[in-house]
C-alpha cells in the first residue's frame, strides 16, 4: 500500500490544484460573477459525477443488458429534459437542429458512452477510465488536422508521455492472458475517437441555443441508436424488468439524474464556454475517482504498473494543457458562425 499512496497522493494534490484554477476562491465570493459560478459548478459535476459513473454503470449492467440499459437511460433522460425545455417556453428545434442533434448524440452517446459501458463486461472500471484518459491526446491531433493548428512542443511532449503510459497500461501480463480484455480495449478505442471528434464537431454545427435542449436531443438520438443495437444484438431475449433488484434500479436512477441530466448538460455547457482541450481536463479527475472507487468498492486489482501508467497518462494531459495553466489560452475558433467566450 505504501507505493500506491506514494503515487496517488501527489496525483490527488495536483488535481486539487488544477480544480482550483477553475473553481472560485470562496474567500472572494463578492467578486464572482454568475457565469463563473456556473462554470465552476459545471466542472465539478463533470469531474466528480462522471468519475463515479464508471462503477455505477458496472453495477447497472450486472442486472441490465448493456446496450438496452444505456438506451433506456438516455431515452428517458432525453424525453424528460425535452419536456422541461418545452414547459420553459423554448421553441421546438428545427429539422436541421434535429439532424445535428442526432449526429452528435450518436457520436457522444451511442459510440462514445455506449461502447465504454459495453466494454466494462471485459475490463475493470478503473482501467476503463484510464483508457478514456487518452482522449485529450487524441484531441490535440484532431485539432491539428481539422483546424490546421500545429501543436506546440509541450503538446508533442504530452502526447509522447501519454503514449508511453498507454503502452505501459496495455503491456500488463493479465491483458495478454485474457483475449476478451482486448474486446473491451478495442471498444473503448472506438469510443474515445468518436467522443474526441464530436467534441470538435459540435462547435461547428447548428444546435439550439439552449444547452438543455441540445443535451435532450443528443440523448434521444443516442438512446434510440443504443436501443436498436440492443435489440439487434438480442439483449432483450431472456431479460425482464421484474428481475431487476433495488440495487440495479438505484444505479439506473443515478445514471439518469446525475450522469445524464446533471453531468452531460454541464458538459454541453462547457463545450460552448471553454476550449475543447480545457473541457478534456475532466480526464485529470475522472480516472482517479474511478480507480479509487473500483479498488475500494468493487475489489478491483490496482497494480503498481497501473499506477505508473496513470501517472504518465495524466502527466501527458498536464503537458498538453500547460499553456493555459500559465494563463494563456489556445486560439481555436470554436464556432464557424458564432462567437463564444473562453476562460
């Protein structure tokens, strides 16, 4: 345990310092604007809630089929959110907005989330979170390709360090001895590619001004695809809602209320307020939360090699984002037709 503490404690201290760059100083609340409070709350929701959903998703798929569970979760959450926006007087989305809402919902949720949940049948929840932590490194390359912005040396170093961490993570003997694990790794690889691309694509298309309405459309689109996938895979055969226990229903409700309504809406809000790479800093906290919960509550093995891989992966993300840590933000056009502020 001593070697685990030696590597986890500095990482947690670093994360708390990073969170402090976004969260308001409570001793100076008088100078804090409403938007700053919203940004701080949105980061907290995405950081902590999504970190816990790796374990909660695992609990849920012990009683629900993975695709059907995710599809029901997003469809129900999306329908209720859409109803709420209509009660608030928001206009019905245009056909073009529905199209882009469906596309981004497919990328973010059907592929980006649905495949990660499916992969948790074959891979520990904490390790799944570590694989997802590679996403910011992919975003650097995607920004380079899609927006012709060549990464700086710190980003190049971050990618190199992250690749080394990923190689260390997948090089563990337990992966080589379990072929099914590679199914999970492959699914997560597709998921993070899809999520990274969607993080850039969503800023370039016509979506409703209401972040809640955008989230609801994406949930409805992604949820529909996941339900179709579940039925196509035969997940409905032999499954009955009657057999789900209170524990399973609690996990399902947690994923809807906190994982879908709160965290995903906060994520959409952040995407139009800050740069894509800054949103990707959620990967500082999510893997640590997921690793700790998986080890403490689910009996998952936490090896020294996994700790070292986590240190390298999060170190790579640190190098990538070190520009705005020093107070300089990336000059990336977030919208093709609209202007938006960035921290």
